[in-house]
């Protein structure tokens, strides 16, 4: 035991002044990265968004959505970050559901599906002069969405059977600064398109895309 303690002490003592300086610099660098995120200053930027969308074609359903994105404003026109959301899918059964044209229904079936999207977020601001003016933006969220309950989703005349879904969510909208004296805070309104991919159980297994269009409102800081 004594030999181990002596070895550790010798190893610590052998660290050069340069090594200590590198450790100190690394700590300071980490602090400078975290501090803007905690204080809301610097290049850090955050969003919270609420929206609604309705599915297209025969897979009828509604999404009630809320999400937050945290990231970095690289310049006046480009933002990149990562986000987490909560989507509630309210699915609707088709006219032939349960009439014998589909396989026997498993017991764990629901038309209400809570989902958890995880995504990367890229935003392009089309600014007129500077960010203190009303401007257009294009936004793209891409990632995965996870079904939180171990259930099949009854929609259309069959079932969505995936636990994980590919997630794509592009949108376009208006950025409206709250105050010209503080243009970093703004209200965003816009329209969006959502795409999810899934296996679909209807007589046999098929791959489908669940598509929806909707609107949203967001606050950024």
C-alpha cells in the first residue's frame, strides 16, 4: 500500500509546469463554453416551440407538438443546435378497420401515441439588414422519434408497428423581434411539414411514410 501511495505522489510531482498550465487552460476553456449557455449571453441560443399538424392521405391523425432546441448562433444568418420534443399522435381508424380485412388485432393497440423526437436543428435566417427587423427563416429538423409506450398505433385500416421512426421536419416562417433594443429575443410563427417512416401492418407488412402539415409558434432567446 505504501508503495502505491509513493508511486502516486511521484507521478503527481513529476507533472511539469507546462502540464499544469495545459490543465488550467482546459478548465478555463470549458468554463467559457458552458458560461454562455447558462447565462443566455454570447453566441448561445435557445428555442421553445409549440405546434399542431394534421396528417395527409388515408393515414388520418393529428400531432400536438412541443419541443426545445439549444445550440449556437454561428453568424447573423446560420444557427445549428440539438433538440428534444414531445409529440402526441391522435390517430384515427379508417372505415374498414376491424371488419376482417386486416389481421387479428394484438392486445396492445392504441390510437393515442406519445412520441419523443430527438433531432439536429439547422436554421437559416433571411434577414433584411440586421436581426432587429422582421425577417424570414428556413428551418430543418432531422433525427429520430421514439414511441414511448409498447403499443401498436391503430391508424387508417391497419397499424403502425415501429418503436423508432425516422423524423424529418422542415419549416418556413417569420421571426418577429420582441424589442429592437434586444433583438436576440423574438417570436417565431410559421408553417411546417413533418415526415415519419414506419412499417405498416395491413394484411401484410408494408413500408409507409406518415406525412403531416401544420403551424407553430415559438419563442427564442
